[in-house]
């Protein structure tokens, strides 16, 4: 799909109505936008600016627009301003539909000159300019529908490859390679990587097409049952191995540059589906919810290696959820000890560390982890925790009493450090 087609059609709508136009998919992700003509800076209200700069509208803006029934509309709608949501100017929304399905929206900023424009209604034809704009919107809808169909096919091929056992993988590799070549004119041998977003709401039906991001080739939800770990039965330490995730295939400009993958990860993390489905009403959270995170695997030029890259990406996302210092997007190469920990089979906490992991001793566990992260340096640890050094020594004594470990012994330190990191997962 040539994204320039969308830009041309958006420019046609802007020219027909003399207003800045913005095209977003049904997930409110930016696809294209018309030029801001003139010198009136007020035409660029905060919502349009944010949509262009961040490629997505905020949740508050989305809720305001959807309250007017835009997802069900078949004709243009007027949306009044709502300063509380940051919508300082009214809009005309042109629903972008194809065969009864909404695929996106064209937004026209109304600075007052569109107030008298007749949108049409029962028994009344619309202004010819609106009719012309709706014809362009219908063409956009056909393009988006075709793109969604192609994206769905590629998503299925990617999922088949990532979930097929090694013995039957050759056919899945060939099918994905052919699909990329035929649909996207993909050049074999180009560097690829996989981005994992965890958790992901895989139950949300009929998801939007892929966002307009450089290099994002295909994306598919991965089942919670195995998480794509067909070659590693029983592997993965912790509850995240049973959480649905998104796998996104990204083409890189060169093997050493993960910039397109980072861009894709950041955008996908802002999706309403990132973070998983809403928790059932009334369920009490028994632990802190770390929210969604993304992981990036090591680049490869061989599609046959993508299942391994996917496991790296998913492990990196799990580590990012467990370890705040890794940030919301983690690269597998930068995980350090978590590269080993995420590969371990699930197991109960080590008997020595188990007493320290009880909720009643959360502060002692935090102290122990900080002490070990600081290489056993009391001064650094006390400064990091914001406590007096004598308080630290008292806590370390309590930790040794609870665990039976000697924190002057390297082997005991290693055991406790790994146990605390594994508990995060």
C-alpha cells in the first residue's frame, strides 16, 4: 500500500472545503494530514497538534468524539468544541467506511467558515463540496479495507511462523517470505527484528490496521496459553508467560540501528489495547500492576530465525515489566542477568530467600536488592535508599537472620540477588 494515496485524498478534501483535514484510523492513529494554510496560528488547536506530533489523539479526546456516535455514523457529523478535553475548535467528522465497516475518520477543523455548510439530511442533499469530500472519504475507506485485508493475511502468516514447532517451520518461513514480497514488495535479506508488547488485549475483536510507521510490516496477537514458546516447553519464570502479547515484525534500515523498532514499540504502547483487557469489576489487586512494556529482539536477516527473535523480544518485555530501570522499552541485548532469568523454567522461590519475599518484609527485600545492586557498598546503598548507614546495617542483620545467608560470602550474595530478581518476574 502506498501511503501517498492517502495524502493525495486528504489534500483533495482540504482543497474542496478550504479547511485543514486530518485522517486517522478507527483507533485514532494518525495516517495523513493536510497542510495548515494561512498565518492564523489558532487554527492549529492543541488536539490537532498533538495528533500530528504524537501520531495519536488522547483518551479524553477520543471519548469526547465517540460520544457523538462517530463509529456508527454514515454521514458527516458536527462535533462541538470541548475545552475540558482540549478540543478548542469545532470539527466536521467524515466517517471513512467501506461496505458498512468504519475504518477511520477525516477531521475538518471549523474556524467558523464551515458553520453554514449544509451537511445534508433526510430529504435534503448535502452541499456539493461535502458530497465531493465524502466521495474521497469512500475511496480512502476502500484503500484502508484493502490494507486491513493484506495486514490480516500477513499477521496470520507471522503468527503461524512464530507458533509452529521447528520440525514444520520451513513451509511457514516460505509462506511469510512470499507474503511479504507479494504484499509489500519486501526485499529478501533486509534486516528484521520483532517487537513484543506485553500484555496485549488479544480478545478485542476486529482490531485496527497497522499504524503508519516506517518499517512496521506485520503484527499479530500471540495466545496466552503458550506465548509463542513452542520450542521451550515449561520455560519462562512467572505469571507473564500466561499473558497474551503482541508480536510486531519490523524492517530495519541497517542491522545496527534499532530506531524503527523503538519507534514502533513506543507507538504500540500508546494503543488502547496495550496493557491487556480491563480487570473484572471488584477484583482486588494482590500486587502492583507494572503496566505494559515492550521488548526488542536481536536483528536478523533470516526469517527462519524470527521465532528465536520473538522469544528474545518477549523476554525483554517481561524483564521491562519487572525492572523499572530498564524503562518501558527494553532490548534483549541490554537485559544483563535477565537474559538468563527469563529463560529459566518456573520454580518456587529458593527456601533461603522465601522468608524475605513475604509481604511483611517488603522493605527488607528492597534493602537487600539495593545493597546487592550497589555491589555491597554500604555508603552507596544508604544514599540510594535515603537512610542512615546504621539503619542499613540493622536491616542487613535482619536479612541475614531471616535467610540464614552470610552477605559477606559471594555465593550467598549471588543466590539472594538472583532470587530477588527472579521474584520480580
